[in-house]
């Protein structure tokens, strides 16, 4: 059974990590090892970051549950692939700036890359996790890190997103609601939407750091999104083994597909996209923001049509992403076996 281990809780007061954390809001990790070929000492490393806190995925403070247990689900997907795997799910600290946590993950990748038994290191970032991973290569310090590392980003707000900008988003919602409803109904509707929104947003670095450029908040790093496509990031990304990006978006069929699956969270995202978002989104992140990376780097883009931001909660959709990574691992390992002429 997957177990969550605390790495450290960030203190806004002194800017350091400590080991104390009783609320599962710290930088944390869950790890599993899958051995399919006992005759082979080599293994592939998979690190998944979807921007969740540990508290968002556990009921007992120790074990992730259901579809939130990505370590188990990734392991289940690969159990018939004849590969040995180390699988990690890294949970973010809601108070620590995302760029600081990105540096720590890069340091971890550097150490892992030095293990001669590690064939490949495969990083998967969803949403803010994808934004973290796009910043990661510039912090790598070992040659083996670049040689072994692939990055997959999914549903990523490369240029920020409206939903992560509380003051801007709620003012937009207020205008939409009051323009469509009588004042007395609009008041209660708006208050209900604000109350619901507060259950989604932590109003901390974890969410605010992917706000639209120019957003103002005490817990906000203005350089994280603004510097996403700086030359240092682009040049470092070009040096890694492989990079691909998955784009998700809602269309007219998404709500019916979500109802068929019994995915009522995605149904809610479809309704939010239709009535509250000013442009096409996946319920959270604008499609335009997800696609913006193509303007700055040559990247393999995979468009998952009619999918909401929570598409990875479905095993078939998660499988689509993992299959592309599996194919890339095979291509890389086969290429290493082929002697150069």
C-alpha cells in the first residue's frame, strides 16, 4: 500500500523547511517499486507531480486513496510491460514558492541520474506540476540528468490562468452573474460561487504562482509565470532527452461523456466553462495557455479532445499518457543497445 512520507514544511516567516507537519500540507512523497524482470538490475524512474498537497489525496493522513493514488495506478498500468520501475508522486507544499520546490526536485533528479542502474528518468507534470517541470531543466547540474530525463506536461498553464487569480476571477464572475440575473438572485448566486471557489483555491503560493501576470498578492511569485519562456528555460529544455505536451479542452460533447462516465466533477467543470469562462478551457486552464509553449519550442503536442482538467482521474486517459512514455523509453533503450557506426 502506498505510503506518504513528509519531506519538510516550508515556513513563510523564515523561508526554510522544517520536518514538522501535522496537516499534510508539506512537501511530501509517495514511492513504490515495481519489479517485473528479476533477472534485470536496471529500472526506469517515473516522477509524477500534479500540484496537489498530500492533504488533498488522503483520508487518514498516511495513504492516498482511490484514483488519487497515482503511484498504484501507474504501477498497475506498467505491471505487464516487463519493466522494472521506481514510481514517485511528489506532493507540493502550499506555502513554498513553486520555483523553490522545482529546484529541490531538480536536485533529486541529479542524484537519481547518477545511479548506473537507472536507465531513464521520466517526469510527468499536470497543471501547476507541468509549469514546475518546464522550469526544471535549467536547474539540472549533471550531464546524466539531461541524457536520461524526459518531461511530459499535461493541462499546463504556461502563461498563467484566470482561475488561479482570485481577485481577477471573482470580479469577472461578479460581472457575469449580475449581468444575467436579477440583483436579489445574483447576490446569493455570487456568494455561493465565491464560497465554492474558496474550496478550490488555497490563496497561497501553490495556486497564486500560476496566476495571470501582473496579479498582486502577498503570497505570489511574479517571476514564475512571467519568466516561463525565458531563454534560459528554453535552451535547457532543448538539452533533455525528450519533451512532449498534452492539451485538454472542453467541447460540446464533453458534458455528455462525463455524465456517461459518472464523472460529476467534470460535469461541474463543463458548466463552469460554459457559463463563467470568457474563452475555451478545460474547466480550469485556458486552452490558449496550454498551447502557448508551441510558440517558443519545437514540442510534440498531443491534443486530447473533449477532456476536462481532471482527465487523468480516468485510467484510460492516464493510460494514453503513460503509453507514450513507455514507447519513448523503449526507443531510447533500443537506441542505446544499437552500436553506433
